[in-house]
C-alpha cells in the first residue's frame, strides 16, 4: 500500500470511529426510562426545559456517560503504553496487578474505617489511586535486574501480585456486611460508581494531560518497540524512558480505577483492535486507541443499563463479554 493510500485509509478509520463514538454517545444519553429528543436537548441548552428534564440529563445521565467514555479512553491508553514499554501484547493494567492494588485499599478502608458517606466519597478514589501507584512501583522495581526491566519478568510479577492481592482482598471481604460486600464486589467487577461532575472534571483534566504526554512520547515508544539494544543504539535512555512512560500509564489507569472500579479487558483489547485498524506507529495508534476505548465503553455502558433494566449490570462485566471473543479471535488468527 502506498503512503497516500495508508493516509487515506487512516483518515477513513478515524472518521468512522469518531462518527461511531458520537452515535453511541447520543444512544447512551438516551439509554434510560425516558428518551430525550433533539428538540428537548435544544430546550435544555436554552434553559427553557422543565426542571425535571434538565436534572435528568445534567445531573444523572451526562456524568455517567462522560465518566464511562473517559474511563474507556484512560484504560485504553494505559494498555497501549504498557504493551509498548513491555513489548508484550498481554500487558494491561489488570494483568499487571494495578487494579488489584486499588481494590485492596478500597476493601481495607471499608473494613477498618467507620461508615461515613462524605469521607468515603473523598477517600475511596484517593486510596484506589494510591493502591494503583504502589503496586505498579513494586512490580517495576521487582522486575529490574542490573538496571534493566525484563518485559517477561514484569508480566509474571504483575500476575503474581494481582493473584496475591486479590486473595487478601477476598479475605477482607469476608468481614463485611452484605451491603458493603455487594459494594466492593461491584467495584471489583467494574461498576461506574464515581459518576459525578467533580470526578468527570478530574478525569478530563488528568487524562488530557497524560494523553498529551503519551502523544509527545510516541516516537520514543516506536524506538522502544525495536528492543532495548536497538533503542540504546539510537540514543534512548531505555530505563528512564520506560519509567516515565510507565508513570503515565499508571496515572491513566489509577485515575480510571479510582472512579470506574476494577475494569479489566479494556486496556488489553482496545490497543490490539486499534493496531489492526491503523498499524503499529504510535503517532496514530494512540489517537486510534483513544477512540476505540471510547466506543467500547460507551457500547458496554448502553448494554449494562438496558439489558436487564431496571437492574444494572456492572459495566466491566459487559466490557469483558464484548472484548473476550475478539481477543480469542486474535489469538486464533496469530
């Protein structure tokens, strides 16, 4: 395929993904007991709609929909970076134990701290973020031998940490009441529990900064994909670059875990799908991964809210059900 042909194909892919994301965004806004027409949307924007309709859209649906979209973006970018740094297609925040660290601190807080709605709303996201950072740092340090981190060692240590921390979390959960147990279980399964405007703003600002850093480091990711020796020969400080990119990935996944719970599979599948659509060049792979992550999470959120309505399925389960068959297809093809 010629260079112009590749650019045309990439432009078509991005156009389709943007249109698909926009359509799913509108469908997700209308995924409820009451649909909102374009005319009513105009009335809400003009301030002439009824108070109940405005409240339904602005305070209930938009925070949830935007949180799902942003969580999909953050986890997908985190998975893309982790796969690039580790040069391992199986790497993602869940496999490396980042989600397990967040879940452990969330469960420990609920077990040992008296119930307080205000304190929980502030403390749980902070603890989830700190747990993600701690496990990521521990896994990285344990994987470094003679100043170099082995991708295979990083993956195996991450799996071991995830298994051990999940076991400790399960032990803690045995001490919880039925209500608290259900909350932690839903959190681990990936329910978008932190859907509020403060969290939407936090996610939007934090992820915007981190994604910009990832795009700035796209060339470094392309060089790291050649291997440590080739990257060093091309003038890249492999350890420093890897640590910096790992920090970006952990920041993305930590923010998403803090608000969206222990979502898995999103960071694993979305980079694969984006790579098949636009190729391995991180300059276009990262933006494509952003769009694929948004599309997957919006679709999963629609299904989670409508399939068993009025009951709701944790969106992480739906994302796994959507993503697992495609990932199995990838394994079969390769």
